[in-house]
C-alpha cells in the first residue's frame, strides 16, 4: 500500500509495508523507480529517508534539466547545483533553481550537502563514479568543538569533511515566541482535558510536538523515586520509535531500553506539578481504558476514537484555539522557543542550564538562537541612553 506525494514529473512515493513499516522511494512520471536513490533511501531511518527523498527529487529534476545523470555528474556540477538551490537572485550559476519557492537556507543546504554526499558515496560502493566519491570523501583537522565532544578528544587526528557544505555564517536568529498572554488564555478556550494537557506540557516542558504525540505511558515516571533510578524527581523518558501508529517520531535518538516494564535511557526531562495535574485529569476522565497501543495522546471522537493522535491533529487544535482568541495561528514550536527563552532569562543567561532544561544538543545552539539582548529591555535602553548622553 502506498501514497503518492507528487512534485513535478518526479515524485516521492511513500510505501507502507505489511508489518506497518514506512519506506520512501523516488519514482518518475511513468512509475519507474530510480534504482540508486531507492537503494540508498532503504539504508536510512524513516524520518531521514523522508527528508532525503524530497531533496533527491529536487536534485534529480535539476540533473534532468541539465542533461546529466547520477552516473555522469561531476563535482563541479554538484557545486553548481548547491549554488543554484541556495540562490536568491541570478548569479554566476544562472537563475535560481527554485524561482517559485524560497531558496534553501543555511540548515537546508547543510542537509542537502549531507544527502548528496551519502548518495554518491553509496553509488561508489557499487563501482560507479569513483572519482567523484574520492573528492567527496575528504577529511579535515578536528576543531576545538570536535575535541570537546569526544570522550578522548586528544586522540582525534582527522574528521570527515563534506566539500559541498556551505561555509557557516554565525548569526543571531530571532525565533517566533508565543503571543503575549497565549499560554495563560489558551486553557480557558479548550474544551477537552487532553487538549489542556497538551498545552501545559508544551509550555512547561518545552517539548516538540512529535515528542508529546510520541509518548507511551511507560515513558512517564511522574512520581518521586521512579524505578528507573535515573532521576529522583518526576520526569519523562523521550524515546525514539520508528513504528508509532500515529507516525510521530522523536528527533533525538538517544538509546533506550524497556526491561520488566521499566524504561531506562532516552532523553530525560523533568516535569512540573501542573503537568502532572493535567495528566491525571486527562487519564481519569477521557483516556480509554481498553487502548491497546499504550500511547498517551489519543483521538477522542469520530471513527478513529481511541487511536493515537497525530501531530497534524494536535497542530490543528492549537491553530483553531489561537484563531478563537484572535491570536493568529499558534504553532507548537512557539511554546518551545518561549520556554527556552524564559529558562535562559531566569538562569541568568547560563546557556548550559537552558540546554539541559529543553533537551538541546549543545549550549552553543542555545546561545546563538536565544542569547541575544532584547532591544526593549530596560537595562539595554538605559545603556544606550547613557551612551547618547541622555
């Protein structure tokens, strides 16, 4: 069974196996599968395969436009492609490749570079285009950050490098926060305890929406002194699973295991008393006692009542609630941005604390995204006024 996700004359095809596993492949207009991309995508996890499939569709369309194939493409052609998909205006490589869409940003270009390197190195294992693979399979000296991340950093000699990756420009980003009063007003407009729980958990835990919709009941250790022995306070274990019935997946893939009904490992995050309160309200009033899947957030009505709630349904609930309050479209990631910014402020700017509280992969990322000064902060304004001689 499959579902077509059309993009021009080359498309992504989603395939559902008999055991519920999802796979993604790339097909042309007449239904023929691109063999090398298909084999490459099968080596990846589901989430990565889906992202890479769309990137490969764009790349294959460009190759066809240029009269090239994945067997004949050269490194210079890949450089031209990376320049074309990231271009905002016509430049040395001609017009932008995506004139009807936004050009790739820094993060998308980095992911595209990793995707292309993986594809052509995979192809080289079959003896095709070895010269290109030799250029792509380079190395570099380890940086200070590499050594810090390594357990034995002093022994590092070389690190893999990708010549397609664009030079990273460090810049301050300004993520979109929740509208003023949203977190306070949203619960009052939500009819169901489930939805109030989702809002509370997003706001107090800084979770991604895929994490909330991906929780299983065994992941929740909401009492003091849980059997896992990894945290004495109430907490949750965020565990990456590929086969959740609602297709929700956790971004971070920390190892975890289930032994004798007790989860250990994963990413551990503490929970607030308000989160526990909304959980028990939901579980005692609305959670179906006969749910066979063991997942936390479920559909409450309709033909799929009792089945796990999808991330799309949760996003829709937040969007409708925001419109009812004249707050515009509320996005789940706005809760995470607001949570991290608040923790960073309360912690006196210590990005390591915000990193642990929000489950970020590095304190440097927290500092880059949230560590800038608010231009409306009274201290900032006072400093400017003193500088101006007021």
